């Protein structure tokens, strides 16, 4: 079984430094958004394995939990491209060590926890099937290239998105340079507006790629269509959603761009409840047949495009609601200040990495029947064990390695005159 599930990314840095004159450096609600995205991914897989995703209207909501991958990709694009956008708007230069620092920190964020989970996946594969699938398959997973081979372990099918995420990481320095230069040349308001328009065009290219992939699959593709559909090109709309939010947010902080010239758009941007409500409406629409089948049945080109576009809008709206610092005393501020919000954000990557292998082992140990077992008890068990493993991964592996990477790549103190 190879369910193309929601993935993650990833995710993303926990601290972001804003440009001079910018705003708070840690976006607390983004931690909560990562946790929401991880929860959506987990629910979608439990729904698929138990068969709950095929049940009536509620099954549609469960199945569309794979929208969490769009949220993760949008978060990554927002956080990683925002510094380049700030540099372009402020006309500041770039540190000589910036690319090396970026590479080290990205590797520290993704690889140690990933390799730990992969060890668990390989152990499960040996236990359940008697082997790990051969050196080529193991090597592809060690190097995070499985998204290009299409050959996954049953308990690691969600890892297609990591290939996509890492590919995006490689492109970020180039994309950042283009954004910085584009804003330098065009200036504030014109530059932001023009690049938002370019982002929309690029996102449309991603939708076209999904249409091509769907048509190719229905024509009998032996794997190329799947690689295209799950690639960076296939998900340009999801990454574009994050880039668009970064452009709008940075422009808004400086009083330039579409939010400075369109009062109606600014009113929606400032209304967190409106953004969340719109996201819910989009999710409900995406849960309908408009976005295609809930199982592994091949979608039409139109359904693939509709699903991709709806997920992109869903991610954009939720991210826009979370990148603004909540006013003190509001419900959003209360949620942002909860320690559990930060903790769930910290372990969200681990939950993503571990939940499918937990699901597979749970089915094996309990003798649960695929596509015909209880949804709620399975959800509780998978969530509980995944959170426990993710917490251990965070405290014992991810947190200390990230701290060491930050120390080693910290900018040297300025020399005194």
C-alpha cells in the first residue's frame, strides 16, 4: 500500500530575525500552526488505514487532513524567504557566511531526527517483512531521495514530502537572491506588488503541473507522474502561498505593497477570525467531491487542480492569521503564550516522522484489519505513542543538535574600534 499522504516539512526555523525596524522575532502562533498541520496529517493517515475516510461527510474532513502538507510547505517558504524579502526592502547587504550558516542549520533541523526515525522504520521493516528492501532503497532513504524513486517503506510513505522540502531548501538561496534583487530594483510598493503577481503566476505553473501529472497517471504512467505531482514543481502553489504571505507581511510592516493601497484587503488581513473562518470554508469545499476521490482512485485533471488550489488557499489563510502578533489579552494571545503551544510546535516534526510507523506496528500487534477498524481508539493510540516518541526525539536529539548548530554558526561579535 502506498498512500500518498500529507507530509511535512517540515518544518522550519523556530526563531526568525526581522530586519531593522521590524517586529517581534518569534512568531508564537506559527508554533501552534505547525502543531495543527501535524495533527491534520496524523488524522488523515489514521482515517485512511482504518477506513474512516470513506464514511459519509465526516470521512471527507478526515481524508482532507493531508492539507497539512500544504500548511507545512507554506510555513517553510514564509520563514525561509522572509529574510531575503526584508533585505530587498531595506536595501541591506548579505553576510558572507549566510549561505553556509543556512545550510548547517537546515541540515541540523531535518537530518538527525529523520535518520533516527528511519532507523525505527528499517527495524519495523525487518521485523514485519524480514528485510529492508535492498541497499539501493536504504541509500535512497538515507539521502532523502525517495521522492524521486517512488519506492517507499509502508511505514514511511509520508516521507515523499521531505524530498520535496529538502529540494526547496537547496533552491532557497537562489530564490532569496532573486527576491532581494527584484525588490532593490523596483523599490517598495511597486516591487512587492509585482512580486506577488509573479508568485501567483508561478503558483499557476504548479497547478498546471498537477493537471499534467493527473492526465499522465490516467494514461498509464509507471511512476513519472507521481514524481511530478509530489515535486517542488508540482507544489509551487503551496510554496507560493508562503512566499506571498511573506511579501505581504514585510510590505505591510513598512507601509508598502497591496496592503498599504487596498483598504478592503487590509481589513481582512487584520481580522484573524475572518481569515480562520475563510480557511474553514475552503477546507469544507476541499472535503467535497470537487477535490477528487478520498482513496487511491486516480483523480481527473480538474480534480487534481482544484485540490491543489484549495489547499494552497487554505494554507495561505491560516498562515496569514498566524504571522501577526496577537494583541495582549485576546484569545489568540492566550493560545500563543501557552507553553503547550510551543511544545507541540517543537515536537511537530517528530510526530510527522513517527506516526505512520506507530500506526503500522499498532495494526500488527493488535491484529487490526486494514480499512475496517475503529477510528477513535486507533487515533488515540497513534497520537499518544507518536507524541511520546516525538518528545524523546526533541529533547534527546533535535534540541541539543539545533542548539549546537546555532552556537557554531552564530555571527562573530563586531570588533571594537
